[in-house]
């Protein structure tokens, strides 16, 4: 044993070394061989299979795309995956050495570049090891994220590189990469849309060129890494088989002098930050679900139900004024976090009223958890910044979840497995996060003197305005786009893809709140944001949307300052009063449109400007309060602390990842296919109307999927859908082509949802959302399988009741311009309103010279009253079936177009109103008679689906007549 000990190397001996360029060589060799081997093997073993595509094969196509070469065939796929796995080691080393080459004291971009590189590496693993056969969606998401992250990776590499050969070649290969994208897209379009033979082969060469430029861009690192020597040093003298290859060094000499890279990041810190993000995600999910559940009850009660009082559950922090309660929740923060999960677990309860009450409990615990989490948070440096940043990122995560799930949060209690919910997953992760929740400030003494704290009122007002604005404007990525929407032709943003732009603005706002807190909480920033709010309210299209983005960035940037300001005051009074003011704003948010049915309604009639102005005024009071209290980020010296770097690093990791995810979702959801009608050969157009209860079925579940299936099976070419013809339900839905839609649900009480999205995307349709949420109506919307050439939004007169929305659209139906008017009249009680609205719609119809269809909610008996104005010489309109006496709300009228069929289909449990549908033929003699004929005398392509006869399917069947009606 003694002889062996004598052969051991001295502590600090260099037992192995290599020049850093070998990292670059290894990365280039392994990555290149992975792709090249797959290409060679594929061309050798499966040539005809991998050069073929959905349109053409050999000899038209003779070279495979990258995905075909590395795809699902053995052994190409296996060889490729093995060498990509081997590339991982050099890849991580390349990222680390690139950071070391370019890092400088106080330099920011090298850190961002390194984080982007790490995330990009993991997304590469995603699309390599999850093939399109395994899971097509996730394969595409990872691939899109990888391509998007290539942009900051290449451009960032150029930005941080020093002058020299490396910079020169990086620019060369980056330019080659981006230039090659142009022919890549061109030939893809030639193949996919124009179906040009051989175009895909040219596209494949462009695609392989991108692989070459990508690998070559990283290979340039050899010029940088040649200056490095990588050593393995035996610090304790434990090696014996390797003689020293270099000078021995004292362990003391080997200490890292600048540990900012290591201390600015820690796994434990990242885990705590992640827990904070997920707890915030649950908080926002539960809070935003409460309004949706409350809204269900006035729809069915046709008036104030009493359940509206559950809105006040958010003021639960007042209970923290009790010393025992404050001590209990402060000592055991896990209790409140677990209680918050009642709002997620509520989906397990089938009864609507019981489910609402359970969510109410979840909201109570959620607001208590938020109050406890930030109470006294300023006692530890930058803890408030860390928790507030996690809170903001959790909010963004909830918005992205809705963006991915068509404006429904997948863990809302109106979701379940059958309609796309992820409730079980959300609940399981929530339980883990709740148990791991900590409160580091417990027992610490607040550093802010009592004399400097000022009044809690300023902090409470600011927090109320902030939470309300976040909830009402930003809890769904499509809300701002609908504030700016004004119809076709499109001259402004769309929910997809521009919802991702809204999310980018949120992410940038969070980052500003981390690195520029003094500016974000200044009066200058508040003034700029106020101007943005005015522009958002006053203008449409891109101008209004840009104003909204300015306001978005500001609101997310002030979260840390406002929460820290609130944290220095007793939580019961501060958070309790803040949520009380928030509740008042929520009610005002409803009052502006429901003014005809609520006490004091006329005071806020159509005054969204007042509500938005009050919310911004409260934010201004919060700015005043922040200015009176020193925060942890107000000192320049403190901004250089390790704690600050940790928060910034964690924020960058999450914000970069979530931004890439949002971009991937937007790309994935963008349709590349032109909508097509169901019966183009027969030039048939099927229309329908349906009252749908704001997308909540009779049991309070989100009903988009069930509605989509019903309309798909009916093969409707035009569907008009309205909300509920009761107290709060003056919203219309119309789908031209096929589809289903609800109208304006872009309010807190309706969940800031957009029911048009899933139905339109799944069925392939154009969408006109109608008047936006800032137009003070319940809305009207149009979905169409035919191109919408032009659309105009109308707000019809309402001296007493609500504004009645209408859309007048011109569609390109088989080359013929066909007008469609979507309209919802006022209630039966408002006689003068309905008279003026009837006259207004009649004028719209009379002004058109095109064939026209009216899809309407008229509130009249057939052949009586206002019916005779709609169907008159002035309007030139005809009733689809004058003999159908059993109607009151829904009507289909038409003119100058051939009607061939009419049917009424039961609602199942989706709503309380049936589907009415009619069939029309384009390009033939429009003369119609009311003489009915048997189905056997009608061409088969005009028939309604047989599945709805008898008992029907999924609760839908032909009713009233028990079968469709056909006409000569």
C-alpha cells in the first residue's frame, strides 16, 4: 500500500489537457456525421420511399428532405439519434466556452446568448427523439422552437463576437442561412399549394443547406477556442496512473476569482422560483375561472341569481386581521396554497352550484396565499423582486395556456378530459408545488422604518388597479386584438399569430420590471402608459393595438414595485381593501354593457372609458405610494448583488422559454390551408343559427367541442349562433361555411374567452368577431368557409335597452358576391328599441344589391308586428318557411337566392335553444316557392344527414317537423 501511495500525483497536478479547439472539432464531426450518415443510409436502403411525398415520387422527386432522411426508418433513425446523443457533450461544452470567450464584467448579452443556447439544445433533443410519428404536435412545436431560437443564437453570436476570423465567418454563414430561407419558403409554397412536380426536391436542397450553415456557424468557434487549454487537475492527489502533463498548481491558486457565473445561478434557487411561478399560475387560473362560473347562473335565472355575491370571496385577506389567522397562514403557507387548489379540483363536482361554491373557497385561499406570500417580503434583499417576477411569469404562463387551448384555461373547472381539460395534471403539479412552498421572510425584521411606510391606501389602490387591468385586458392574448378589430379586409392584428406578440410584450414588461424598476415606477412611465391606454380606447387597427402593447409592458413592469409596496403594510387591510376595489371595478366592467338590467346601470352605460380611467387613476395612486417607500432595487449598489443576478437569470430562462413556446404555438395554429365548403360541386350553401349560452352547456361545461361536432355533422355552410335571448344574452354567432362561434365573451365575467377560435380552426373557417369589447355590446360574430370580402359592424339604436350589434358582410360564394347580415334585436320589453332596430336592419338590407341572407334573433311572432317590416317590399326579403308558426327568436330570411331545404335540430344539453338551418343553391334561378316536396324528389347532394333522424346522435335530432323540409 505504501508503494502505491508514493506513486500518486501531487495535489494540483495536471493529469490531462487538450486544446479547446477539439471541442469545436468534436461538435462539428459528430453533428455532421449524424446527418450525413442518415442521408447516405436512406439513399442506399430506402431511396424510393424517402424521395416520395404526398404528391409525387421518383423520378419527379429524387432527393429527400431532412425529415424524410432522418425519419422513422431503420437503421437511419437509430444511427442519427445515436450520433446526436454523442454530440450533446461537445454541444454543452461549446456553449460554456462561448460564454467564457465573450463574458465581460457587467456584460448582459453573453448570458442571454448562453441561456438561448441551452434552451435551443433541449428543443433539438425534442424534435430528434420525438418523431412526427410519436407525437406530431410536439415534434412540430420543438422543431419550430428550435428554428426560432436559431435567430437569437446566430445574431447574438455575431453581436458578442470580437473582431477577427470568427466574426467574419459567423457573418458569412449567418447570411447564407437567412438568405436560403427565401427559396426554401418559395419552393415549399410551389410544392404545397401550387403542386409543382420537382419543387420538393429543390426545397430539400435548401433545407439541407440550412443544416450545413447551422453546423458551420458553430464550427467557426474553432478560431475562438484555440486560445483555450482544457485541463483535468488532480486537486487532492488521488490519481496514480497518469503522470503529470503540466506544472503543478497550488489548490489555492486554482480558486475561481470571479464566481458571478456560478453564484448567479443555483438549482435550489431555480426550483423555488419555479414553484412560485406555478403557484401564481394556479392563482390566476382559479381567479379567472370564478367569473365564468358566476355568469352561468344569471343566464339560467334570467336575472340576478344571488350567486353573484361569491365575487366578494376575493376579499378573504381581511381575515388576516385576526392575529391567529395571520400567524397560522404565515407559519404554514402550504395551507393556503393547498386550499387554493379547491378551485382546480372543483371539476370533480358535477353540480354547477356546488362547483361554484368550491371555486369560491379556492379564490378565498388563493388571495390569502398571495397576501401571505408578499407580507414582509422586503425583509430580505431582492426576495420581493424574485417573488413578484415569479408572480408575473405565472400570469404569462396562464395566458399561454389559454393561447394553446383556444382561449380556455385547461385547468378551469368548466373543463374536463372530454373537452380538452388537463385538470388532473394541473392538480397534481399544484399539490407538489404547494407542499414545497416556503416563506423565507418568516421571522425576519422589515428594513423599512414605520415612519417611511406611508398609508396603506396608496398601495391598496395601486394593487387593485393593477390586478383589474391585468385581468380585464391581458388574461387572454386575444383581448387587445379585439379592442382594435374593425372587420374585413384585415387592416390590424389577429388573435393568431398576434396573440404571441402580446405575450412578447408581457415578457418584455416583466424584464423591464427586473432591470429598470426605478423607471417603471416613475411618473414618466405612468404618463406614457396612460397615453397608451387612451390610444387603445380611441383608435382601431394597428394604432390602437400598439397603444395596448405600450400599456401591457407598463403593467407587467410595475408588478414588483406594487407588490413590495403592499407588502410593508398589514396584509389584511392592504390586500383585503385592494380586492374590494378590484371587485367594484369588475362590477363596473359588467355594468357598462348590462346597464339595462342592473341597479344604477344608466350611470355607466357604454362608459368603458370611465372604468378604464378609474383603473388607471388607481394605478397612479399606487405610483404615488411606491415613490414614498424605498424598494430593494432602488439602489445602484444593490443592483450589483448576487441576488439580483439570480433573479435576472431566472427571469431570462423563463421569459425566453415562454416566448419561444408562445411563438411555437402561434406558428402551429396558423392555418396554411384555404377553407373549403362542403359541397363545392353542387354549389350548395347551408346556413344555420343557434343560441348557445356563451359556450357553457346546461351542466356548466365548456361546450365548444360539442358545438363543433354538431355543426360538422350537419355540414352547415352558414351558421348563426346567438347567446341567450334573456337578461344578459344579446350576443350572436354566425358561421358561413361551417362552424360555430359565440360572440363577445371578452369580459372578466365571461372569462375573457373566444369561442370562435377552436371551432374556426378545427373546421377551417374565416372569422369576423364583430364589434369588440370596447363597443359596449354583447357582440355578434361571423364564421365563414367562404372568403369574407368586406364586413361592416353596426351598432343599432337603443334608447332604453342595450345596443344591438349587427354585421353586414359580403362573401365570395363560388364566385358570386353574397351578403350576410347577422343581427340580434333588443328584448321584448323594449318596444321602441326593437322598432328602431328593425328599421335600422331593414335599411341595411335594402341598401344592398346583392343576394342576401339574414341570420337573426328577432323576438317576434311570425307574420305579426316587426316581422312585417323585416319581410317587406322595402327589404325584399322572404321568410325561409312562412308556415312555421312555432318561432319567436330565431329566423332565417333570404332574397335573390334559391332556397331548397329547411330543418330544425334539437339542442341536446348544449343550450336551451335549437339549431335552425337552411340550404341554398348558388348560380341558379333564384325563384322559390313554398310548395313542399318529399326528399326523394330532391338531388341527393341537397339532403340533410340521415344521422339526425329518429333518435338522432348525441342528443341532436330533427324535431318540430321530425324531418327536414324540402321545396320546389
